[in-house]
């Protein structure tokens, strides 16, 4: 019985170094992947913040342009058109939209 125990202890001592190296390599691999993923997450947060800031500036610019557009649009009226040389038309004609179907009506031929 003591021979079997001694044999088991000897075999464990032979593999002890291999197991230790395997565990150290595993811990180093996990630590480096954790550091890489943490760096990626921080870089993404910083990039997101810059995008949000740029979006805020663009939104402000768009709202200013909309304000200018509406103020100019509201200043256009019939008196301004007459002052610029436009005049009322005497005949109004409208174009009707034709059907998009393959079959033609009898009055369209």
C-alpha cells in the first residue's frame, strides 16, 4: 500500500511543474485579455462622448438654420412678390396625374 502511495506522489511531483506552468500561462492570458477588453471599453466610452458632443453641436447648428429659414419664410408675402416684379397670372392651368396602371381608360386614348 505504501508503494502505491509513493508511486502516486512521485507521479504528482512530475506533473506539478507542468500544472504550475499551465496555470501561470492561463492567468497571464486571462489578465491580458481583461486588460485589452477594459482598454477597448474605455476607448469606446471616450469615442461615444466625442460623438455626443459633435451631435449636440450639429443639433444646435440645425436649429439655428431652421430658425433663420422660418423667419425668412414668414417674411415672404404677396407684397414682396409684387415689389420684386412678379405679377398675378390671368389664366391658371393645372396638370392632372395620369393613372399608373397598365390599362388605359377610354377617355385617355
